C-alpha cells in the first residue's frame, strides 16, 4: 500500500494556471503523486504521516534548468575574469577531472540544491578527459543517492584551439566518438515514462567550442531518439563578436540555420538576444534557462527576461555551474531574476509570483515536463518544498510569496521528491553532508595541485 503524507495548516501557492493560493490549506500525497489539494483542514486519513505546516508556505519544488555539477570542486577560482578569460583559466584545471572527482563534486552540488528547495535539476557535462572514466555515470549515481529528479545532458566539444575554437585540443573529442557516446547514454539511461527520475538530453557545449557538423548530427540523433537539445547561447558580447567574425551572423541566427530552434530545444543564458531572435524563439517554443546570479558574477549582462516572458518564450531559471555561482542556491535565483528584470525594465517588469512561476512551472515547461511537475495539482508528481516563514527574518511580511521571493532565504522544513523526503528541517536526509564536505575539500585540493 502506498504511504500517505498529509501536509496541513500551511499557506499553499499551487502555481497552477489560475494562480490558486490558500492562506491556510493542505496537500495529501499518496505514493509519489499528489492526491488532494485544498483550503482548510485535510480529510481524516488513518495511518497517514502528518507534517505540521503552521507558519510555513508550501510551493512546488524548484526546477533548475542549467548547471555544471563538476564545477563544485573548482569554486572560488578566476573570480575577477570575463567569461572567455574564466574559461581559458579553468580549462587546464578541469582537464584533470575523472569520474570519482565528478561523483564527489556532483554529490556536493546536488545536496546544496536540495537544501535550497530544488527537486528537479539538469546538468550540462561536456568535459570528458581521455583517461577520466565515465563522468556521466558518476553524476547519475550521485543524483540517485541524493534523490533529486535528474535531467543530465551529455555535453561535448569537438572544436579545439588549433581549429579556431576556445578549448584546448586535449579536451575535445572526435565527432564519431561523441555521437557513439551520446547514443549509448540515451540507450542506457533515458527514461521517457511520465514519472521518470532520469532523462537524458544532448548538449554540444557552445558555438565557440563545437563544429557545425556536431550541432547538426546531435540534433538529428536527439530527434530520432526523442530526447531534448541544450547548449549555451548569447551569453556574452565576446560570443556575439566571435559569431559575427566566424559565421557572419548572430549566435541565434547561426543556431537557427542549423535546425536548433524548436520546442525540444532550450538555451542557457540568452542574455544578448535581439527582437528577431526573441520572436523566432517564441514562434517555435524554444526555451531559455535564465541564470541571473551567474550572469552577474561574470558580468555577462542582464537578460531580457521580461521581454522573453511577454513574448511567450518558455523561460526557466538555473544556478549555472558552481565555478560561476559559488552558492549554487536555487532559492536565490527567483529573487535575482526579479531584481535584474526590474533593474532593466522598471518596477513592474516582473512580479514576485512571476518569479516563483519561472522557478517552478517555467522550468517544467523548458524541460518538457509541465504535465508532471512544476505546480501543486492533483495527479502531478509529489515534488514539494515547505518553507518556514515565521522566523524573525520574515516576521511582519504578510504575503508569504513576497516573503519567500524577496526576503532572506528561509529555512526549508521539508523537501519531497517523487513523494520521498529528501530534506527535513534543513538537513539532507539521504547523504551525510559533513562527509561530503570533507570529500569535496580533498577533491578540490587534489585537482588544483594536479593542474599546478
């Protein structure tokens, strides 16, 4: 018999299509799905586990649409660099990673995401040293251990510095090797079922680190096997200049020419998009993973998030790699998205509820999972975050959504992923975070020493 969990006496922000909210409500979880949602007291259910939600706000679990988990063991480096400077500084360090280092890094980064309300995360892993084992399998193992819903992207680079790309030659793979490994990852790992905990995407790294042939062939393979496509796009002016000089067009025009627009595609960043690109993305359902903290950390610019949302582009949020967002905190992203949007477009550019929607349903849409996660509705998967808002830091803020988005990051009372409790009272229950922290420190020291 499926376990039943009742979360009661809390404010509930469902983030459904009507924006339904309950000042005092309840949610019933049966197994891995939401069985009931409503105002007031829950139904009496014998033997149900009851979670006291007094003083709390229940939201859908947050959805992280862009990350580089391996970077958790290279935080704090190249802190005052532009993106291209940052990459060229860190490529030699990343060249030393192997599957064990990736497992350690991923476990640390995933635990940090869980503590900050994230229930579903992507990862874009594109560094595969020749003697590094199987980093993709390592991070998949880590995600299963921590307990998050996982959409890893089999990334790739095949355009080394000697051929006009940015990465060093020893970090790129051949086109044939990439396609073989990508097909194998899909066959081994991808789960298309509605309650999948693991789905694969294909993700050539960026216009300045891959060839046009890799982009075309990856798109063909992804569409033949029913998986999604992901890459970095229009992150910096350096990238814009590179594409103008190399391809004679903008980054978005280049990708459109190669068949990379569509409802199965999402781009990381999209900071420097013109009106034509925004219109084309809206018309085709092409999504964007907005990464406000990382964009600010690298000085990449302020994305046109309000314009993208207004145009109908699917927009989710992402923490990006930990080497350009050392906190790796998912709950910071809706706040930063709102602040950056208002800084660019004025005080009405984005509401607090739109910011929460981007972090939940927005991310679900970007990942093609809007029917399964992203809102609190009967029949959806039980991915839920319960936030404590009766603390001194939040006292006097009457609206709980405002308190969550604009106030200090609140304590996380509980995090349920697929109905399973992953966090309780701020502590990750699935891994020993003190042990993980020690492993992370040792792995970082070893990796930096190897590069030196």
